[in-house]
């Protein structure tokens, strides 16, 4: 789809650029927020692992009652979202938090022990999303796998709300950005409209008028300078055209007057054959000269347009005047037969 408006194209491109930048910024903010919140959850899980490790290190065996006494707070509430579990490497559960044992459930055992990524996510016994930290530790009494889990349902809810806020904020910024860009383009391109109005006032009657290059923006100054240069060329071209018409009228007026005078004088009375032949010969010579003048006028016109090279010859004015006088001798035989206008033109 093509847009033939500078304003529309600029607005669309700037809006697309804003959307790309805003979308990228939103992704970065969402990733950073997710990292911060899950870092907090991970730190809490690591603290629980360290606590269980210290208790196991002091206990005589892993079934010691100190594990039960260590379970306080939310670990004692069934399906509270805070769990821990201790198992052997072959999957036998040795101990678990009251929040699991009271409802008779357990955490899913890790499929690949000692994985490079100790964190995993699973669905808890209360169908809530869990983040689980798994550590395999060795003690004098044997090697055990310790799991600490915490519900991330609240974290996911906060992240969802945060994403909605980001989307709404970016949408609001986009609306205000589009309105701002539209206003800026309106005022900026308004100068172009004024410039166009100035140009429209120039026509063939005032080709000498030019666009004032002062008080214009830099971009419009270049345009005004180019327009003025074009108008100078047009004015020069129209001037050559006017000169061509003026020269053509002056060069053709005298031969046409001679032809008309000879015809009028000859047709007023009955003439002999010799007189008719003489008149026709005069008209033929005059027509030939007129044809040559037309050709010279066309050649000069083409020369002005730089279409042909210049070829200039010297002309004997006295010889030309003698030919003109000889061509109007028939008019001198009957001066009373020629009207005043013809006498003025032939003289």
C-alpha cells in the first residue's frame, strides 16, 4: 500500500519505530522483573536448604525428631505452598514437611539428580505452580536428596499484573506520541503549504515575480532557490518567444504589403498580358524573398534554442534596398491607385 502523503508516511514510520522500541523495552523490563522476583524466590529456597543441611549435619540420623521440630510457620500448614522433602538417591522418602505429610502427598522426585540446573517447576499438591530447588548432599550416615519448594502462584500473578500495566502504559504513550508527532508534522508542513500558496500566485502575467528566500526554513530555502532558477529560465524562454513573434511580424509585413499593393493595382484596371506577367513575376520574387526570410527566422529561433550552430553572413543593405525599390516600381506607375497605408509601408 502506497502513501502519497509525507505526513502519513512520517507518522507511520515513527509510529512503527516507537512500537519496536517500546516492545523491546517492555521485553527487557519484563525479563528484569522476572529475574528479580525469581531471584528472591531462589534465595528463600537456598536458605531453607542451608537450614535443613545444618540440621541434618547435627542429627544422628535423618529421621531424627529435630526435623519435625524445625518445621515451623507455613511448613506446618497443609497445602500452604511451602514444602521440603528428604529422600535417598534411590527415591525412598525419608522425611517431609508437615504441609505435605498431613495431606499424604509428596513432591515429585527429580528425574536427573545432580543436574546443572538445580531449579525446576512442577505442579504442587494443591495444583499450584511450584519452584523446586534440589540438592544432593553427602553425610556420614549416607547420601540424601534435599528438596525445598515454594509456590510461585503469587509471583506469576504479580508478573501478569505487571505485564498488563506495561502494555497499558505503552499503549497510552503510543497514543500521546502519535498525537505529538501529528501536531509537530502539522506545524512543520504548514510552512510548506504557505510556500505552495506563494508559488500558485505566479502565472504567465507576472513571471518576473520570485519567491522570497528569506525567513524560510533551510529545506524550503533550497526549494525556493531551485524554483526561482526555473522561473528565470521560463522568463527567458517566454522572452525569446515574444522576440521571435515580433521579428517574424516585422520581417513578413513588408513583403505581404508589396504583394497586396501589386495585386490591388493590377486588378483595378484591365491590363495587357505583359503587365500581368510582370506583376506575377514581381509577386513570385517577393514570395521567394518572403520564404527565405521565414527560413532565416526559423534558423534564428533554433539558434536561440542552441539546436543548430551559428552561421552568420554579411548582408549588403544597399543591394537589398535596390531590390525592394525595383519590386515596387509597378506601384509608382499609378501612385493614385495605392492607398495611404500602402504608401506608408512601402516608403
